[in-house]
C-alpha cells in the first residue's frame, strides 16, 4: 500500500493495519490543508472479508468542510450569546423538565450556589422560599400550557446561606432544544425595596409637618403639596396637585399672606 500511496502519513498506514487485524470498521476525522484551503473530512475504513479473513479495506471519505464551518459559526455565535448573558445584571435560567438546563453567572452570584449545584442538585423553584414555591410553580405551569403570556411576580428567594431577599421574577415560555421550556429572569430588588421604604418614611414625615411644603416643575405645575400647604390656601391636596402654581394657590398675594402667617 505504501508503494501505491507514498504520500500518506505513517499513522494512516497504522489505521489500516488495525482494520486488517481487528476486522472492525474504523472511523476517523482529519483536517488537511490543500492549496491554502482548510478541509475537514471523515473517513470510514471498512473491512471486506474473503473466507472469513479481511482481504481488503474499502475507504469511504465524507467532506465535512461545510458542516464544520457551520458548526464553528454556531459555536462562535453561542459563545457571543453566553458572553452577553453573563454580563446581564440579573439571573437568567432556562427551566425545563423540573431542572435548570442553563444558568448565567449571575445566578451563582445571586444565590451563592455553584453551577454544579444549579444543574445537578437544584431546580429553579428550589430557590424560591417554601411558602411561595407552589404559587410560582402554578404560574410556570400556566406558561408551559400556553394559558398566559409573560408573567412578572415579586417573590422572596433564599440564598445558600439561608438569607432571604426579594426578587422580581419574569418568566416566559419558549422552545429550547426543540422542547417546551421557560426562561426565568431573577432581579434582586432589595435596594429598590429599601428605597421605597425610605420614601414612605420621608413622605410620612413631610405630611406631619406644620409648615406648608410644595414642589413644582419648571413650568410651575404643582407636583406635590403636603396637607399643611393645602390647608393654608383652603384646598384639599387633590385639588392642588397638577395645577399651575398661580391658580393652585389662588393668588400670589394669598400665598404671601399664608407664608407670613406661619
């Protein structure tokens, strides 16, 4: 054979020897460069028997160059998508068959679990606090059955350490690997909740002031007044908000009188 195909490398001759010795088909994939062109092939070396012994070996070669290029393009595209997903400041998880089929890096940051924990031991619903888990499961089931569009819920999740924290959970059904799945997005809203709590405390304090307080935009339209301000001018709060300052407080003279009175 070497006399017929002197250009073949030694490892190819070794592969033929294996087929002659074992009588089993051998499949290999090769990368070659011919005329400056990179080519990928798959070769099947098939034994042909005569009287129970391997007499010849048939070689069938498939050109995989196009297939390989497509696979490489898809791989690069997937890499780019994963890179983008890993920069999103929210946990992304693909829920399918009760398990987590995909999770971005933020899922580990949010919940403290390793990727191995998320993929092998836990399902996304295990991250929800026990008392709210069934409600979320029912919402996800409605997604999978097509009974609802995008769902947005505010729920409490549990960190690996046991610490509880609020999240905004968004979920939508889609097809993943040709099977029904749900994309779940977990957004930590702890800071938002803290800001809302501080805002409520501030608003309560302002509403208790004896001094009148009003906030207007650049056009003079009243955005906010506390009860004291409204009472000074003989209005209810609802009557003042949204009005232009000149008409909301009757006249500028009345405002000045009220200011001097306080």
